C-alpha cells in the first residue's frame, strides 16, 4: 500500500476505536456545548465589546468555543492518546512492524482532525439553532483556513508536549496545566477587551489567543473583508514549525522509566 493508503487505514482504525467507547465519545461532543450553554446562562444579559462594536453573549462565545473545540481535539486528546499508547507499549511494538511510523502518527492526527470537524459543525449548528448566531457563509474560506492552520499548530504542539510527560497518569495534569490557564487569558472563556495591557501582551506570546482571535475575526459582523486574520494565522504557523521541531527532538516511542 502507498503511504496515503496506510495513513487512511490507520485513521479508520483509530476512528472505529474512538466510537467503540461511547461514553468517551459522548462527553467529547457534550463538553464544548456544555461550556457554550453555561457561558450564555451566566453572561446572557450582557453585551460584550469586540473590535468595532458590541455583540451579545452568544455571538462572542460561539467562535470562542470553536477555538476550544480545535484545542480539545488536536492538543488535549491527541497528546493524551499518544502518551497512553506509549505507556501501554503499543508505540514501541508499532515501531517493530513494517508500518511506517509517519503513517501511524498521521493516522492518529487525521482521526483527531475528523473529531474536530464534527465538533465545529455541531457548535455552529447549536449556536445557530438555539441562540440565533449568524453563520458567516461569505467567510467560509477564512473559517476553513483558520481551522486548517489551527489544527496543524495544536497537533504539532500536542505531539511536542508528549516528550515532557513522564507517564500516562501524569498526562491529564500536565496537558491541562499547559492549556487551561491560557484559555482564561486568551479571549476564550473570558473576554479580554478590558484586561490589563501586560496580560494581553503575555497572552500574545502563546498560540491560544491567536486561534481565538482568528475565530472571532471570522464571526465579527463589524469588520469588512474576507475574515482572514493574517497576523494571527502567521503566528499559528510559527507555532506549528516550533511544535514540529520540538516533537522531532523529544518525541519517544518507548515508555519512560
């Protein structure tokens, strides 16, 4: 088989494994919707300042939760899956088979991206049906481009962080510690329009705010143009390169002693 065929075969296998755990699959899709509902209940009567004007709560949190969906599928889930497979010895045994390592990793990445795509459709549909959020159909190319670059960045970072996780038991703590604080200061969980400048400057050093702002740019009704946030997408591309380099240096196939 070709490399592409082997990769797609691995992706199909990983996808079947994912759906054969109904509880995990269920909460994977409920988790972002739960946050969307909670934030709308808590902040539902408030207008939120964005670039160019103010929007209601739902119009702010739909793109924010889309960013969260990308991060959960491509960073949190991917890194924990890889560490679990490594601790079980499956990665080491996989290296002993004729399957190219790149096909195995790429298959896992494709499966996480497929989950991300389903989450994006689900969040947009939920926001449109239950909260009346306008879907920017004229900016779909910008949305697709943002999803592609965002997925690449966080998949690369997800693989990179596995090199610093000692074992599967520590994976949830390490992964959440590296991403959860950033979600609060990066225009995802809390609007940062009134945050101190030093905090916004600090957040701009990391990729989460660039993904979130790119999503907000797509859904922002006050800005003209195609919705492509070139500066933010450029920063995500830089993080993609950095994550790839770190993963190439520190990724390991054998369990940590």
